[in-house]
C-alpha cells in the first residue's frame, strides 16, 4: 500500500514571519489528520524556523531546490548537506526551474543523485508543455524527462514523482482526474520497464497543477494517483487542510 502524500509548494512566497503565521494557522488540525504524509515546502530561509515550530508533530518539511555539489564556490546555491538536517524532502526539476533557470534533464539527474546520497527524499517533477500536449507528445516528453533524470539512479527508494502538466500550473485549468491518471499510468509503466514491476508498484506518483479544495478529490480517487503537489492553494490554510482531510478520508475507503 502506498501512503498518500500531500505536499505544499509555497514557491517564492512568504517572508519568515508570514511562513510562521501560516504554519501556526494550520498546525494543530493538520497534525491530527492521519493516513496521509503532510509535507510543507517553504522557501529555504524559513526552513530552520519552521523546523522548530513543527517539532514533535507529524508534519514534514521539504525544500524547493538544491545544488548537486556538497560545498564550494557556488555563490548563492544551497547544498544537499545543508538541507539534510533541516528537512526530509526536496522538490527537484520543477517546471519553473526548467523554464526560468534553464535546468536540463542532466542537471536534474545530478540533483536527484545528490539528494538521495545524503538521505533526502526527492520529489521529482515532470510534465509536458501545452504545445507538446496538443501535439500528442505527452508520453514522449515525460518518458524522456524520466530517462534523463534517472539515468544514473540505481535505486528509487525514497523518491516520489510529481506529474505536473505545465499548462495546468497556476492557470486554474487543471487536468481532469482521468487525464492525470492516464498519464500517471504511462509513467508507472515506464518505471517498471526502467526498473521492475515491484519498484513501479511501490513508487508514489503525485498530480500537480491547479489543485484546490474543490477538485482535489477528483485526483485522489484515481487508483494510480498517490497525492498532490499543491501550489497556490497550499498558501491558504483552510484549503490546504481541506485537501489533506479529503485525502485522508478517501484513503481510508480504499
Ligand atoms: P498551482 O497549484 O498553483 O497550479 O501550482 C502547482 C505547482 O506547480 C506545484 O508544484
């Protein structure tokens, strides 16, 4: 059984003070919800303060990026070692990193390896752009992204994949549950070819892209979808709590 995971990707939002306030707003109720892994991914600068705040709770933290080198002259970068005792998860290869910061599949692969090496759990993001979707190239694009990012990765233990179609991110135009489930099935099938069936069956694959409290159950109900990577709605305590609660209820009926 794959335990569902709901992660909030706060992106470049919240000052440290705002991050603390947001976590305080959801903390007691979020902590109580079981049967779901709950992960908050604030900006780097808030990780230390939030680590203190969530101590002793069931809430986990993730970073939104890292660099693959352990240390050195890489001005402005954050290393896996620096994150290893601050958080458990790290988002890697988000489409905004690919789009605005030119991250290639090869670079993303190095980041995945570097994260796994220090025991961080990568949430590897993949997804096709609108024109690729319209040209019927979704499967080709996501499998190529997986191939390049996992080329050197021997074991997927601890890794989660997030399927985030770029056209659904921040647009309010989510995929349908059926569409997302279909692509996620293709992804799982491809993973079983790259590794084996049991690796593919135990791998968590999330959906991301305009997930809200109103549409999250449509995704979570799908048999192949193991949770969500939530952007905008994760900055709203009520919505995020509702998404996690609905996920917990659905998972109990499985
Ligand atoms: P939105 O939920 O704001 O569309 O963002 C999705 C996302 O990019 C999560 O990583």
